[in-house]
C-alpha cells in the first residue's frame, strides 16, 4: 500500500506570498499620508484615491487568498490523517477524563475497527491466494489439451 | 489521472488570486503615468517611486508564489506517479511468484 506524504511547502509558500501582499496592501493604504503627498484635511488627490482603493482591494483579496491556502493545507493534513490523528488523541484524552463506564463503548468501537481492518486484510490475502490457485489449475487443465493437439497433428 | 485533474492540482483557485495580484502590480507600476500624475521626463515624485516600487514587489511576489507552488505541486504529482508504478510492479511480482 502506498503511503501519501503531505508536502506542506507549497501551501506555506502561498500563505507567505499572500501575507506579504497583504502587508503591501496595508502600506498602500497608509502611503499617501505616511509619505506626505496627501495633506490631512485636504481633498484627496487622484493618486491618493488610487492607492487607497487599490490598497483596500489588495488587502482584502490577500486575506481571501491566505484563507484559501490555509484551508488547502488543512485538507492536505486531513487527507494525510494528521488532523484525524490529533482528534483521536484528543478523544483518548477525553476518555481518560470520563468515568470508566462511559469510556467502555468507544474503546470497544476502536477495538472493533481494528478487528475489522485485520479481517479485511486476511480476506484480501485469501482472495489473492484463491485466484492464484485458480490460475494454476487453469494452466494444468489447458496443458494436456495442447499436448493432445500436438500428438494429433503429428499423427495426421 | 486526467489532464483536468492535473491542471486543477497544479493551478488551484488561490493561484488565480495570485495572478490577480500580478495584474494589480502591473497597474500600480503604470498608474502614475496612466493617470498623468507623473509627467514624462520629469524627476519622479514620491508617490511615483512608491507606486512603482510596490507594483514591482507585487509582481515579483505573486509570480514567485505561482511558480514555487506549481513546482511543489509538480513534484508531488511525480512522486505519486512513481509510488503508483512501484505498487503496480510489486503487485505484478507477487502475482508472478504466486503463479510459479
């Protein structure tokens, strides 16, 4: 069975890029006032309006991109079983905190799932063995026929 | 794996957002000249320097994000294909040993 290794680099790279762009958007909003080409109280010049509008759009969309990359990362971790493993450990911790009567049922369910897994593996191995035996039996049945054909041809 | 699935994994929705940022960077770089707040041949004003610098940063960061993400995604796809081939070879070898 192949093991899926999650590669987190691509998501982290996307999240870092989104975060850097978010900071750039924040700077765009502040820049007209910080750099002094927009005086306080005066009407906004066209460059200030452009920077402000673009900065807000960039910051909002960067946050959305960050969320998209973050949820992709969560999905990858969930597919790899990391998040499920964590929730299982939390469940074990919760079981340790609860009384033994209440904990008996989930433990039995866990044991049952392990038993199911073992039985499924055993059934797969048996099926593979059975199919291999069938193939071997088929070969043995076909071989005498071919030998008989050869002898018939020789006789002819 | 189908070509559509490969493209979806190479270019996720978040990458389209990065493309949008690249276009925003292009606009930021050219906005002082497009909006005629910077006359050509004159010394650049503070706002022009700020916009051109930020536009360049946006373009570089978004392009880097897209390219690096695609590189990692391509590496993952190749690893998965290699693992699949290996599993198929192992299954064939097991079947051959079971037959013999």
